């Protein structure tokens, strides 16, 4: 995917600012008060950096105190400039990764144009507005020579579960870094790293069509510095568990593409290590979320009946036997072992690489298997609190790491169907 040229009207707005030390792209829908709080928090950064805050020009509220926002405050404080920006519009829910990818490319392009030392993307609403986390997202980039700052959100049981069950533990297993939210979406990126994403000239291709998915792997494989910032609970849109096939495909496909691209890197990695964290993890006070376990198990049973031919092209016979046994269990007894789930994820990654079938159809066929794991996970946490949640997800992460030899073996010798 080519980096699109900056439109003329945007070019003129950049030239008004001329240069910045830090570019902050605001993708989240913030009310005027929150936007002012964000700008005030950024002004507390040490070293008096010049900061360009990019805000979608369709979302800029005329009641925002622009005069206050676009001004230099007391001596030794940073100066912030609010720049209306028409390209920050991740508003296509049917293709969230493509939409977010375009928004990130836009922030990277602006950062390069303004000669910024770093950039941040604010894409989430949080349950509580704590301006300090925004400053902490930017501070390591400017003061500590960190290249990628990722968030560590306070967790709810059933929110962000695609990240907790596949993305984070898979990347931990592959790249050896315990990053809780490798796809952010709230991220801080150094110039070194965003230049790797866009190349040194406008004709260079992106490191991948989805820079969000490529950031953490690129940072690890290039031995760049990564740290986490602990923030509050992120506000997620409601999950329609029975209609997540398209989302599953769009999220996992770029991650599996990166697996293929970075195979030489991740096959050298062994045990995982934590990344430095700023502040202590934030815990939610109460989590009463629930899911309909019976519908998830029924979806798995239907998939086991109707998708057996497709699954037979992807999964070894031993796994298919285990799935048939699982489909015969009662609702109360239903449990998908983590080890089985991990092998399934690995086998689908391999089938994606080999293009065993159409990639979109492949990943959508994974949905009943994912729901089976979610149902098992929900059973395990019916009576547990925040501590039980963290312990449960850590067990899953360890299962990914323990299963890595299986992945490496199948990746190197895919024709050995029964490793």
C-alpha cells in the first residue's frame, strides 16, 4: 500500500504550524472539555516541546477554546497547537482495521512533514478521564529514548477478549515480550519507528498494510525500546458474539501476515520477558459482565457438524477427534483445554500462510472454535474476581509459550500433518 500524498488543504494547515516536536492524533470522540484537558496535560511535558494536536475537522466543536488551546502558556511549559485534520476518520465499522490503518498513516505522514521526534495516537475513550495517562504516553518518547509506548488497560472479563485470547498471548509467544495490548490502539511511536512504517521517501511501501499490527513486531525485531503505560478501563463497543466472523478475519489476517514476514525473527525467540511499565496496573472495582454460554456452545456444535470439511483441511486428525469429543459434552462439562485452543490458533496461522483456502473464508470458519474457547473461559470465571481473571489469562499465555515448539515444527515442515 502506497503512502497517500497529503492533500493540498491539509498541506496548508501543516505549514501554518511549520514544525513540532510531538504530533498527537486524536481519533477518539472527545467532548470539548476532555480535549482541553488533554491539551493542558500535554503542556506539562518537560523541555517545552512544541506539540501539534491533530483533530478530525468534521469533529472539531466550535465551543472548544481554540484561543486557549493554540497558545503558549507560562515559561518552561509546552506549546500546543490544535490542527483541524480531515484524514482522521476511522468511521467505517465494517472494515475497522483498514479504517484505523488509514488514520495511523495520516498521523505518521503529518509527523514526518513536521519533523516530529515522536507521535501519539489517542483512539480510545476511557471510563474515567485521567489526563496524566496522556502525558505518560508521550513522556518516554521525548525523555527516555523509548520507541514504542503501549497501553495497559484495566481489564473487564469479556471486553477486549480477542486481544486477551489470541493477539497478546500469540505475540508474547512469538516475539518474547509480554505486551498486554500490542495493537493499542492508544500508542506512542518514535521517529525511528514511524519512519520504518512509511519508509524514507514517499514512494516507499508500508511495512504492512496495517501499521497497527506491524508496530510491536517491528520494534521487537529491530531491538527498539518498548514500555507500557497503565491506564484505566477502555470503553469498548458492545460485542455481538454471534456475528463476529468478519471482525475476527479483519483483525487476525494482518497479524498472520506479519507472522510470515517475521518468521526468521520469531523463530529465534525463546522465553518471554516483561516490558518496563510506568505506574502500577489499574484494577476495575467491579466486573459483572456475562455472556450466553449456551448459545456459544451451540454455535460450536453446529460448526463441528457443518464446517468439518473446511476444518479437515486445516487441523490435524488428532485435533478433529478432540473437537468431536468436545461437541458431545454437556453444557456443564463443556471445557476446551487451552492447549487445544493454542494448537488451533497455530494451525490456522499456518493455513493462512499456505493459502489452504480463501483467507477470509478460512478465518471466518474459526469463529465457532473461538466461541468454544470463550464459553470455556466464561465457565472458569463464573465465581472469580480480578485476581482470578489475571491468573486465568496468564495460564493461557503460558500455554501459548509451551506450544511454540509445535508451531515451529509445523511452520518448518507443514507436510508433516501429525507432528
